[in-house]
C-alpha cells in the first residue's frame, strides 16, 4: 500500500454502502482523491465503479458512510449540486447536444449576458479561452457534430472546467478514441492535473491506466480490493485483482479432467475468415467445431461482444467471409443467423433479451415462433411441452409458465433466454455473459448445462468476464484485447489464469 | 375483499363502470332507454342504435389498436375513410347500373385496392424509412381529403344503389348489417391475432423492438403489416359511413375519427407506449364513447359539451396510466415483496 | 466574467440580426440551414411561377394580404415552433385559439372592457398550456395525448361559453383589423404588426436567452441537457405555456379577422401550424429549426392558396394535396439529413 499522502484529500469517501433490492452494490467501500493526481478506478463490470461515481455525484443516495469534499461533509441531491461543489463529470457517451455549436456546448447555462440577453461575441470569446486552455484550437462557432468524438470529449471537459471544477470525473472517456486521440486527451489530463485538479479516471484499457495514473483503486463485487501505486502493481497483478483469482464456491465443477477431446479433423461448423467491422472489431479468424466450447477471454471493451454479434448477424460484417459447414454465407441480420441454426444470447438481458411484459411461456416460444413465421403458430400442445421441458430442465423459478418474465430474477431470466434458444435446436450457441449478475447456484447450473450441450455435439461460444469460468468450460480460448483478437490457445492443464492474464496484459507478445 | 380488490384492479374495470353508469343515467332519465322492440321484423331501440353507431368507430379502432401495439399511431384513418367513400361512390355513380350487386362489389374492391396502396405507403414511411409514425401518417391526413375531393371533383357524390345502402341501413336476422360487419371483423381480428402468432409477435415488437429483432422476429414486416391492416379497416369504415348517408362527403367523412379511435384504444387499456393490446378493451372503449355521445343527448346535456366529457375521460385515464402514478400505486402494493433488481454496473 | 472589453467589441461587430439565420459569414453552409434553405427555394420558386403566370401576382396588395390574412397562423406557428424544438407537439392550438375568441366575445357581450377581456383570453391560453406542460413533464404523458386532451377540453369550454357564434363589436378588436395604407397597394394591419412583433420576440428569446438555448438543448437530447445541469423541467413546462399563450393571442387576431367568437373556429388549424413548422425546416424530433423558418412555412402555405385562387381553374382541394406532398418531401429530406448525421 501507498504511504500516506502529504496533501489533504479533496474527496474522502469512507464506509460507503449502497444496497439495491436483494444486492449490495457497494459494501463498506473507502475511496479518496487528492488534488493534482490522476486516480484510476478499476474493476470488472458490476464491480461497483459506476455506483461509486454516482454515489459521489449524488445520483444515488448512500445507505451508510461519509462523503467529505474539501473538508466538508456532503450529501449531494444530484449532478447539479455536485457541480456547484466543484465536481464535474464527463461520461462515456458524450453528454453534449450535437445540434448546437461548440461554443454553446461549452457555455450552455453559463452564457455571458448583457442587459439580460446573451452576448454571443463575449460568450464565444470565453468559450475560446476555455478551449485554448486545453490546447483545443477549434472554431467555437462550428457545429459540435462536425468534430470527431475525441474533440467532442475534449469539449465536454472544457465545459466541465467552466464551472471551476476541482474534481473531474472521467468515466471511460477513451472507449471510442483511437491512440492519437487518446494521447491528446492525456496531454489535457496532465495539464489539468498540474493545475491542481483532482482527476478520477475510469477505463478498461490497461495501457492507458499505466500511462496516466498516479494511483489505482481496485473494486471487485462491490468491495474494495485496495489502493495502489502503478509501480507497486504490475499489470498481471492488477488483472488478477480485478478478476478475482480464487473462486472457492464453484469447485465442484472443477471438471478439467473430464473435458472431452474435441475432434477437429472434420469441417468446422463455422469458420470466420478475416471477418471484421470498422469501429467495433478488427478482422479476425475463428473456427468453431461441433461439440466445442470456444471461450472468448478479454476485458470489457476488448471486442468480445462485438465479435459474437458478427457471428450471429446481429451486426453485419464489413469485411471477411463466414462459412457455415463449409458453405459461404452472408449473415446480414439475426434471421439469417437463426436460419443457419446459430443463436445468440445478448449480454444485455433487459434491453436485448427478455421481452419484459410477456410471459415466460411467450418468451421461451418466441425464438421458435420467429423461425416459423407468424402464420404457423407453435401448436399449444407443443409449446406447453417445450416450455415445461425447459422450465424443468433449467430449473426456472417460479416454475410458472404464465409468470411475467420481467418480474423474474436475473438468473431465471437468463434461463428463460437459454430455453428460448435451446428450443430452436441450435447447432451453434453464442452466450455473451450468461452468468453475469446471477447468484452462485444458478451460475453453476448454467455452466453445467453448457458443458452438457457441448458434450452432445453443440458448438458453443462462451463469453465471460470471469476468467476462471472461461478456463473451466472452454476447449479453446481466443484472447481479445483493444478490439483485436491477439491469441488463440487450446485449453489444457498448462493453461492457467496466469497465462491468459499475461496474454491480456501483454497483448499476445509475451506468450 | 381480495376478490373485489382484484376486480377493481382489472384494467377494464373502470371503463366498464363508466359504461354502466352512462347506461343507468340514461335509463333513469328516459325509462325506455334500454328497451328493445321488434318492428317490421327488425330490432329497434337505443342498444341497437349504439351497436349501429359503434360499428364505424370499432372498425377504425380495431386497426388503430394493432398500430398502437407496435408503438405507432395512424392519423390518416379519417382521410382514408374519405378516399374510400369517394372512390367507391364515384365508381358506382358512373356505372350504368348502380343498383347491381356486381357494380357495388367491383366498386368496393377498387376502394379497397386504393386504401391498400395508402396503407403500404404509410407502412413504408414508418417501417422502412424509419419516420416517426405521427409525422408519416400526417402526410396522408393532410393530403388525403384533397385526393378524395379530386376523385369526386369537389362534389358531394350521391348515389342511389340499394345493395350499397344495405351496408349501413340494412338488417339481417333482425340486426343492423353495419354492426354485423364490424362484429365480423372484430371476431376475425381477434381470432387471427390470438390463434396465430401475429398477436404475440406484434406485442413483442411493441414491447422491445431490439430484443425482438435479435430473437429473429421480422419486426419490419410486422410494422408494415399493421399499417396496411389499419388502412383496410378504415376503408371498410369509409364504406359504412358513405353508405349511411349514401354520399361521399370528402370534407366531413371520418373527420376527427382518428382522435376518437385513439381515445377508444387508450380507454381500453392499450398503452400508447406499445406492447400488450386488448381488443376487448378497445370494444369497451368504443362503446363508452358512443354511449357517451348518445347518453348526453338523452340526459339533456347539450351535444356540444361531449368533448368536455371526453377531455375529462382522457385526462383521468391517462393520469391513471401515467408512469408516475403507476409507480406510486405499485410501490404501495409491493411494499412487502421487493422485486429482484439487477446490480447496475 | 463579462469584461467590458469583450462586450464593447461585441457591439462594434454586431451579430447578424433577423436575416442572420440564412446569411452566413463563412463560405461553407452549415447543415442546420439546409432545410430552411429548401423552404426559401420553394418560396422563391412559387413567387417566380406566380409572377410569371399571373398579372398583379407580385403586387403589393397580394403580398401584403399574404401577411395580413395569415397573421394569426404566424403567431400560432411561432408557439408551435417552441414546442416542436423540444421534441414535443401541441395539438391543442386550434381549439385554444377558438376558446380565446369565445372568451373575449363572451366578455365583450357581458360588458367587460377590452383591457380585461383581452388579457383574460390570452391568460386562458397560457393556463391550458401550463396544464399541458405539467401533464407532459410531471406525469410523463406523451405530448400527443396531453395536448389531445387539452384540445377536447378547450373545444368543450368553447361550446359551453358560446354555443352560437357571438359577434364582436368591441372597437379595440375591430381596430386590430384596420388596414393602414403604405402606398403601392402595400398595407399593414395592427394584427400583422403584432404577428411580426411576436416573431421578433420569439427570435430574440430563442437565440439570445438562456431559456431559448435550453429549448434547443432539450431537443438535442433531454438526458444530456439534464446532465449538463440545465433547468429541463421548467423549460419543458414553459414551452407549452408559450404555445398556449401564442394560441390565445392568435385567437384575438383571428377575432379581429372574423369579428366574431365561434366555437368551431380554427378546426384543424393545429395541422396547418404543424405543417408550416415542418415545411419551415424544423425537425419534428426536436433540436433543429428556426422560428423564421416557420414564418416562411406559413407564407408557403398562404402562397399555395393564393396561387390556386389566381389559377382559377385549379380547384381548392389542390391546396391540401400540395401541402401534403410538400410535407412528404420535407419529412423525407429531414430523415435523410438525420440518418447522414448519425
């Protein structure tokens, strides 16, 4: 751990606990931010980073704990109140209005007025001053939408500085920037830091964390893992701390020895050759054999979801060729994937999976029904059979086909989704984070089910943020980093989390 | 106690209460209100009148329900009615034998074909070009009556054709033909949406378009289809309306019926945000609106005040449906059992 | 922060005023102006075609009438522009306009003086607008339904107040319609001047006040506007109040035009106003458009009618067809612009 800082923290949060119904999102978390430092907040999805930021900026109320800003106990009523106290936030999606000019976006709500009317000349001049403070030499009169995302991100930071921010929160500001743009953003961040601004930085890109951070706080599952300096925390250790290397509870599934040998002599069920899509994933090659579980390992934002979407046809690829059972196919839309017996379960259960207001029965039958078209309704008898079969097999609770799917717990919704896809008798099952945010028992059941399905000859693509899980299930592992597929390895007892973590951290060069 | 609570929670409880109250009030004022008599082998009386008058609105509201279930709206139905009347009556009027069944049939088929084209056009704007439904259908709403007048040459085309007159004024098995037609289509749509998978797919698209698309549902085709259906039902409503007055009045045919239809759908418990729809609810909504109009005259309130009552009904129903009020109600109901919520990332 | 130096410079180099929306100092044309430019082109084409086909078409009298006869619609369209810029819609304007004519007529008949009746009529519009704003913002009822309810409500009140048409003889209202000859056939009425004043006030409000810029910001993205710390709630309610107020004022101008208060006034006027706003280049999704565009939109609608009158052989229903066709063209054009921006 780091030695005690010499300066007084500008933000000091202690004992922060926030519960949502049934879940503790943050459990006794402490966090501090010093003036003139860049402090990285790290953790996988669901670790509690966003919750912590929202607790600080007043979006969420805290159940217990203290927030001290500039030596004063504070409970903010919302982002506006936090702004007044000098805490500005720049979000991942640029929260500006692209129908207005750059100057307006910087100055909205703070325009310079004369006789009650906006003095545009003075306002633009002020905007230019703020922009130039960040070395941003663009015409304030130009439309925001005419600039790249990187510039828009910098404009958002300029806006944050208008309110005299002492604390600047950057929530994944680099997720859509290329390396030159990131370099430019970092110059700005360093300038601000040198002016004494405290910067809270969230990013999933390890390189960037090491390039810019003065200190790193790691969260996992809503708890504090620790606060470190980059020097004392090598990349491998950081990834290890984020992912959590010890998973005691699931030991009963430690099934490495029983992992079947996959026959890779025949034609793969699916071959992707140079398939890619600009701005989401660089061209990659991937073969998937029947009966094989291919795990995708990589941090959030590494392109694992994007890759999976291309395999299904949820997005369509702009390069490369896809072959299914040796035949070239064009997967333009989800129906095309479905027609080839490929199914995809999205990581966003709520927005891209479950049809909330429909019943469990209707949700399960939906995939089958979509395949048949609207006229040939799945016969009631068959629907009942299928639904009963999967509710039973997957252990959906409540075991009531007429329950409204939106009211089920996350794990049960996931099972309903699995049932929807399994009912279509797929040959390739793509699962994006099927075990995220669900309890341990349900997790184990789903893992077991996936292993069984593969043993019966189904090809599976399995994505999970939990490396242990990927390693336990997969026959082969594709490693992704920064939207590239960087390595592919056959799983064996020699492949440990350390090996994969190394690959992720190094980008495939040291393996 | 719980049984009553459950009953009041049913989404059709309040609309049906409104309907019963209206009927009771009318009966108190005019004792013979609910009486049905047989005259010339036909049934007569206020209930039959309500059925007959409801038929046009029911047909329009039927299509509107499907459109609204997909998160859409169709403002063009009134104009489509005008066009349907104009096309059909112009053709009947210009035929040498306006009284022949074949003439009427051909004319009506022509009307249906024209309305089909309009439905395809609306659906194209919404489903393919992705234009907001309100604006997309505003185009025909604005231009439609002009087109209808273009067809009739600006005249109110009148015809004398016994078969066509039967549509609105005839009786069959003692019941008004118009009501039978509307009832027939109501049953057909109910059967088709609930016996095939169309209903659940429409709801699925309305509730969550993204998830539906990822589940392989042909969202675009479904949205396109409901606009075509809506135009076709408006067309049939146009037949009934023009048959009622035996004239194609392009200016007034179906004027503002889109608003009444939307209102009927909303009263019937189908949310404008799309998703779950209830055809029975729409039927109740239509009956409430028709009865409201009729009762008000019986009770002795000036006809013109109808819209004031409609305003109150819309406001009350919408406030009860509004997310804020719903949330409060639900929060009260579920104090004991918290719903599992996923951890926000 | 506003140093004197800055503001002095600002005065030396004044911003382009009213015409500034279509005039640009920079050579490249901002995409935001494309739809309005389309309207200008359409308007110019219509003037050229009209001028070349008919005698006296471009006369002062015809042009002046264009403004005078549409003054109430201009005022209503200006209010509608505020609402549509935030991404909402207001179906109640026609009915509120009628309510305003009825209230003023009723009050005059019952002996109220103009200085009470006129503010009362406008206030009624503002109140209905406020109620709509609350329904939309607090209860999250879709603007379409909330304003539909307001439309029924206003219409119903009209019938209660004035079941029959009430003639208006009040000198103040009548005076609004007096033609002041400007020579060469040109003329202006106080109604026309009021409409122009409303346009100027609206323009200044939208472009030179924080409220106006917030209106645009909400249209660009309500969530973003909220996160930027802008007063979203207040602004959203206020735009409906403005629209209601404009409809109330429009009612007085219409009363001057028709010399009566009648419950069936302005039936379907909301559609004309929406069409004018869309043809004037305002995006119905909000955030982009100009109040001057809406004025041009009203003039386009007026010119269509004028041309059809001049044509003589063309029947009146062509007005609706042409408006519908123009609407279609503009809606598709806007859709393409939005798609390309993404």
